[in-house]
C-alpha cells in the first residue's frame, strides 16, 4: 500500500454548488486505487434553522401564484442534509462518479472491477483528478477527510 493523498478540510453553506479538485501525478500506471472519503455532520438537527431554510427555499422556488401548501407542510422536507460526492478523472477522461448519500465511502478500482459508478481499469501514468462536488451544506460547517492509496486494501 502506498498513500497518494491525505486531505481534510471544512466547507460552509457558501461553498454549496461548488467543487474542490485534488490533482495527483501518477509516476507509473496504477492497478488498484482506493479512496476512503468521509464527511460530517450529515444532518442538520436544529429544527428552527431547518424551518427557516425550508421556508426560504419555498419562497424562492415555488411561484407566488402556486398553492402555498408546501410551506404549511415544511416538516415534510426534513431532515435537511449535507451532500458531498466524488468524481474521478484520469489522463483518458472521466472514470466515474460516486454520487451517493453515504457520509462514509470506500471506493475501489481495479482492472477487473470497480465500485458502483466507477469504471474498472488501470489508471495510466499522468494526472489523476479527484473532485469533491459540494452539492449542499446546510450546517454551519461540514468537515471532510479523504485518503487515497494505491495497492492492497489497508482494512
């Protein structure tokens, strides 16, 4: 096992609908890639903040002439959740995306198989890009950590 990247950071609601890209340089072909990715918290547990966010979103996205019943049922939209997902690209192009809601993920790619959403195969020498898509952050801060390694699984 050889660690290629260890990263951590924090994002806030102003980061929603943006991306963070980590670019690695592979000095040789990589036959087995592992990505361990986690973020927290997953949910916004403050009901008053949730209500304010939901009511604001309904005002912005539901036309005024439309029935306001969604605002009356704001609890139907709970719990509000943070969502960060991963995409991978290599020298040949798009290698897949792990757009899942799980706050802890272990993605694997080998020549024969890959985690759902990713394309099996060897990662060629050159640039490897791992993008974190920050779809939505509803908590004051959301912390993430990522460990990328080549070779046998460490678990």
